C-alpha cells in the first residue's frame, strides 16, 4: 500500500528589474526557490516573479 506524502510549499512574489533579471533569479535559486511564473509589472521596466520552495 502506497503512503501519501503531502509536501508543503511557501511562496514569494519578487519584483524583477529587466536589466538584472538573471542575477535576481540566480540569487533566489541559490536559496532553494524555484521560479513558477513571471508576469508584467506595474511599468514596462519591471516584471514580477512568483517563486516557491518546499517548507522545511
């Protein structure tokens, strides 16, 4: 019989500047965050990233 494993996640919303997107995402990735989605921000120079990581 298989055991059900329920993982719990935490989420973060992060503003991304177009000229520093890779650096910002790399920094969060080093802390264990996984990118879920990027959407347009409040102005053309900004994006918003949604990230998740498993709760410890």
